[in-house]
C-alpha cells in the first residue's frame, strides 16, 4: 500500500506542469545543442580543411613558378619559402633528381602513411597530415601538411562551445523553472482550494484571486461562478428540506389531532366524528397535493422528461377546465381568439394550467369570474382576486414563498407556482405575471414558435 502511494506521488510529480515544462525544455535544448554543435564543428572543420588545401595549392604553385631543376634553384626556393618545416614537408622529383625540404627525409624514413579520406593520411605516430601531389610537365610535386593545429582548433572551438552552451543551459533552466513555478502557482492554489472543498466539504470556501495568466484567470472565474451557483443551490436545497419538513408536519399534526379526538371522545360524542373525518380528508388531500408537488419537482430536477407531442391549445384548456368545473364555484369562461398548436409534454402543461387555475380560485371570491384567453402563441389566466403586490411579484415563483399576510392566510404550500415555472421552462415556454385592472392577476404562458 505504501509503495503504491509512493509510486502514485512520484507519478503526480512527474505530471506537474513544472516537471513537464522542464523536461520539454531539456529535450528542446539538447536537440538545439546537438544541432548547433554539429553545424559549428562541421563549418569550422570545413573552413580549416579548405585552408590547408589552399596552403598546399599555394606551395605547389610556388614550386612550379620557381622552375626547380638544380640544387641551386632548390636552395633558393627553401631560403625564400615561409613554410613551417616542423609540420610541412615537400618533395620534388624531376628527371631522376629528388629534392627534399628540411626534415622531409627523416619524416619519410620513419613514417608510413595511408590515405584515409580526402587526402587525409595517418602516420605511425598517430598524427594526421594532409597529403597532396601534383605533376606539371615532367616535375612531380608532393606536399605533406600537418593537421594537428586544425584538430587543436576544432577541439578548442568544441570545448568553448560546450562551456558557453552549458552556461546558457543552466541559466535558461533556472529561468524556465522559475517561470513554470510562476505560471503554475495560480493553478496550484486553485487545486489546493478544490482539494479543501473536496476533503473538508466546506462549500463556503473561496477561491484565491487570480489575475494572470489569462487562461487561469478565465478558469478561476468559471470555477468561482460554479462554486457560487453550487452554494446557492445548496442553500436552496437546505431551505427546501426545512420548508418541506415543516409543510409535512402541519397535515400530520392535523391527522394526529383529529385521530386523538375521535379516540378520546368519539364514543361519548358521536357528533364530532364526521367533522373530524372531514378534517382528516381535507388534510389528506393537502398532504397528497404536497407530496405530488415534491415528487414532480424531484422528477423535473433529475432530468426525467415526459414524452412530447403536438396538441392544440384549445384542446388542453378545455380538458383542464372540464376537470375543474365540479369543484369550482367561480365561473370559468374560455375565450379563443386564435387557436394554435403546442409541441411539448401534455401532462406537464396540464399540470401548469391546473396550478394556475387552482391559484386563481384560492385568491378570488366564489362569485368572481375566471377568464382564460387563447390567442396566437399564448394562454392567459385572468382572475378578479386580491392581486399580487409589486413587492411579492419577484418572489412568487420561489419555493414555499407565501407572500403578504393576506395571501398567507389562504391555505397552500408555496410550491405550485414554482413547479409551474419549472414545467413551462422545460417545454420551451415562459410564464409571466401582471396586474388585472382594476383588480386581480393575469398569468400568461407564452410559447415559443416551435
């Protein structure tokens, strides 16, 4: 187990941005290093070798111009020549005579050489020479030029290049590491905050402020927005469960109270049994409606979607109003100005209309009229009830919101309008509220074109 954790820790360190940037830089630098070294060494070697070839051509040209055919001519050429006799050796052959520069006989006597490539030969003592021979008319010229200076220069250039590039590498590595740490620090801080949120379950945690780089700034703002929405959602859920518990306690308490009343006094006072049973039935319906709303909200928030079909606005309004006629004392009037088709969930839109009609009924007098107007693209439910204050309008679609005191006295659970808004949004529609002049409220469902 410990080995597994250690291995995981090593893998995490290897996958950090600092480590990956450092490794990428080292690989890039080594590639550039090899390329630069190859180019420089090749160029320097070529130029130095070309220089030695030029030296050999110059010496042969000088010999040819001197027209050497006697010891006197050869002595005169050696006297005026500027060649370095320690590493340059010349042989001239003419008509059976052979002339040697200083030290050449000794050099040739003790050294056997073999051509390797491009005139470069290696002798027995391990030194390298450039060998070139040329014949003009009956004269044969041969030149041996030492390459030790060339190799020494190449090695010096190579060492200098290695030293300079090493200094550059160390400095650049230090800079890259610091830059990587600076760039990754905001991400590291965000990761720490997310880890605290995950381990400590502290949903009130805040992310650190990040200004740059821009990508991390955008990520930070996105995470902050997500966390803010998550905190709001969590708060809404807490309030939802508290309010739901409270709303469930009320009918349950009514149940228990009426049952206790029947048990204690039902036999001695049979006249109280029927009212108590009526109260039980009322509380049962209230509880049933509350549970239904809670289940519908849960289904909607869990992404459970109903089958969508195409149906007419007049058809669904007629169906819903027919179901309400028996329970309504208020008069419901339907006015169809322009019928239209709706594409959505028939059951969910039925529920929306039922909630809005039930809401209009609860807050209106029994003798008042409820008007449903169908026109192209919208359905309006208009009542003549007590209306909704401007202060309450922004909150009436919040869960468990009951509004001012006058509306709070009317029995309800504050979930209907919230559920109605959810269903209209799911069906690509909008739900709005406005005042009915001179008195009452208008709820309007506006459907999109599709």
